[in-house]
C-alpha cells in the first residue's frame, strides 16, 4: 500500500558562506526564494530541499537555523545538515569528516551528534569557537558554527536527523590567511559526491518517516463523509492503520458504507479488528 | 557490528571496560561524562537507533537490585531482579523495552562487583525466606554474554548460596558459561518461546525457535534446570495447532526431570506503552490482532486470554505437574 503514497524527503542545509554553498546550490538546483529574507534562502522547485546562508559565527548559525525552520515550515522528520570548512592539524587538508562530538568554551559538557551508519567517511570531534584559533593542537576540528547549529537543530528534530560535515581547510601547514573564495569553493567541490552520498542517506530516512506518519489512505475520504471529533479522528486513524494491513480499500469502504454516524464507523471498524484472526504464515 | 562505543571517563581504565573494548577493535570510542548524555535523552528516534545501536559502557551508581514486579515470580516468597545491561540486541515486537527507554542504544554497567554486594546484602537480610533473583530484566540475560561475561561472574555468588534461586531469562542460544560448568540446582535457564511461525514475524534478530529448543535440549541433558516461558501467548489463525505442535515438540525433546517450571503469560501493554510502540511500528502484523483496552491495559479480551492459557496449561499437564506451572501476570 505504501508504494501508492507520494515519496517526499525533506532536507534543510545550513551553510555559513556562499562560497561553501555554491556547488551544493548548483547540484540540487536551488534557487533564491522570491522575497526579501533576513538570511539568503534557496529552495528547489519541489520545495523538498532548502538552504540558508547563515554567515559566520554561533549567533548567526543559531538564528538562521531557527529562521529556516520557521520560514520553510520544516517538520520533525526534516533532516538538518551543516556543511562547512574547518581547521585541523589532525586530518589532511581537503578531507571531509563527519562530526560525532561537539565541545565549546561556554559549556562544560559536550554534545554528541549521531552519524550515518556504515559511513566510510572518517569521524572527528569538533570544537566550536567564537574567535578564530591559530593554535590547532588541542582539537581535532575547529569551526565557528557547528555547536550552535546542533543545539538549535536538536530542538527541531531527533538527533538521528542531524548531520555535521566538515572539510579541512586550514591548519599549521595551511595558513587561514591564505584562504580565498575560490579555494573554499574548490574544497567543497572536490568532496561533492561524498557530500551527496551523505545527504542521500538523510533524504532516505526523512522519506521513510514521512511514509510511516502519512495518514492512512482512506482517512480523508472517511472524514469528509462523516463528522469526527478530535478524539474520534485519532481513533479512526489508528483503526485504519491496523485494518489496512489485512483488509483492502474496497472491503473497508464496503463495511462502513451503511454507517449513519461517525460512532458507528468506529464501532464497525473496531468489530473488524476484534474478529480478525491473524494469519501468521503471511508475514 | 557496533560502530560507536561511548565510554564514561570514570571507567575508561576499568579492567572490564578494557576487556569489552578488546572485542570491538574497529569501533570508534568516544569518551563521555555520564551515560545519560547519550542514553534516554529526549529527541531520539528509537526506530532509527535500533537499526544501528551504539554501545555505552557506564558505571552504575545505585539501584543494583530491585524487588520484582508482582506476578513475576516462580514460587518464591520474595523475588528480586537486577540488570547489568539496558536494552536488548533482539527486536521483538511485543517487548516492553521498545517503550521503556527513548534510546535503543545498549548500556552495559561494568561495575559487576557492586551487584555482588547488593545481592549478598539482600540474601543476608532475608535468611529463612525463599528467594529468587532474576538476572537481566531490562535486557536479555544471556544474549550479550560473550561480550559481558556477566552470567559467568554472577554465578559465583549462587555457588555459595545454594538455597537461593537465580533465573536467567533469554531467547539466545548462548551455551556458555553453562555448558562448561557443573550444573547448579539453584540456577534456572529460562527460555522464551512461541510457535515458530509467530516467532518468525515477531522475534526480530532472535535465534529461531528450533535452535532455541536444540540448545535447551543440550543444556537439559547436561543436567541444568530449565524454565519454559510462553510469554506472551500470541493469538491468531490455527493458534491451537501451533501451540500444540510447539509444546509437544518441546516436551518430547527435553527430559522433563530437568524442567524447573513452565509459565504462561498473556500479551499486555500499558496504554501509554502501546501508543509509543504502535507509533514506532504502525504496520506490524501484531497490531492487526484483536487487541483492545481492558482495565487500563491493551490486551486480548479475557475470553481469549483464558482460553489460550487453559489450553496450553492442559496440554502441559500431560507431561508435567501442576505445581510446576505458573501464570505470569505483569
């Protein structure tokens, strides 16, 4: 029955700089939204993928994440992805890392993002700083937005739907002062297919959740024919989810067609469940 | 394959932490302050976590041994349980652990010695009382034994206190440490069972019923005491034939001299827990069963429950005595 439903994933990308975002904007064919917004926002035609340019720093990352949530009407099953450059003396220049631990100066405790399973990408501990750091020795990865992005995104969805990816751009051997716009763009570009691979995992889990929470096929049809209170609507939804596993649409329509009230619809569906003998050999 | 292991700072050098970590050489180790930073936090997706759970190694501070819920016993006047682990490597659709914690990650408490102390205290406080301890209420008692070695560790206490019973309840086919030890009369190896057809659909990631029966048979023939736990009893088409086949298969393959006890339990979910589990897995066949709200619990109606329990009990009475049969009613 699920394959009749419209497949729809939901992705929100939060990226600090336009130079970091450009190749991603191109890949997903994201276009600027047609109105003035506090932060630059882009979206695809289907409105499944949205991207915001947050600017540098924790305040911008937090504010833009919350702003994009509200502006794009994201759901709890939307995946949130932060992509950007980071400093490090532990990894190699140009390599892409997933983040599985985040620390800051401000907080004693760390936070622990989930990472996609079976990822071939290496993982690192991210330190988010409010000021540029030139001493790289104490940390694995250093950025200026990650912790704030994660803190806000964690309030919007489960941590399994949040991802942080960082490309190493500077370190003891690659002075931050020598970074140019084109170098930044290029760092993302050379990792684009790895990034897309990660994004596609988050597209899949988001889509899978939407399929699960999608209303049963007959729900709206039935609701349009009888008047259901909020409690009855919930009961109807639950009963239909249970019944549609062993009863097809036509049969359900047949058993309720003579019902005069919403209560009798619920009673008839309850009876259908009550009399069901599960055929375990089918599953 | 466990990809990530979180280790509490305070136990990072504990010998048992090192012992466990040696078994996961390819996993990424992340140091944490408290297991609560990862486990049971809000905003976690249980279903996604369950497909790829992490392991957390932690130090348990209190609540090592607790009184068992009423209706959980097998004849003793006082029943207690302890859990060295939270969550289970199996994914059984009727299991209360799906709604118990918001996280599907596994927590292992490495300070086994604190469990020893708490168990001994209870034994010494309850002299002349028949006691039974249940190992692993919040997990499968033996499924992760090859990683933790907890059963092997805890058995040493019950070698000393031979009048005190301990039950390990499991769906695993883990034979060690029992297979290489001399049988102990106060140890019950209790196996959760249901007809294979139902188990195939409901006991995700758990060993098949036939493999479980084969291990039960081996351990029984070595002289270990066996408990059979038909809990929950599952309703459906041909349930009588399916349970008859299962019960006869077991009783004909196991020396009934080794049977310590048999218990039957009905399928019951607290209302809130059912709501959570149904939300996680709305398309599961189990939820197409005739389950409804009865006395604040989601269950089969009382007629189905009684019919199933008495049918299975009567069949069992052909092989065992009435005093070996218990009803599990939690």
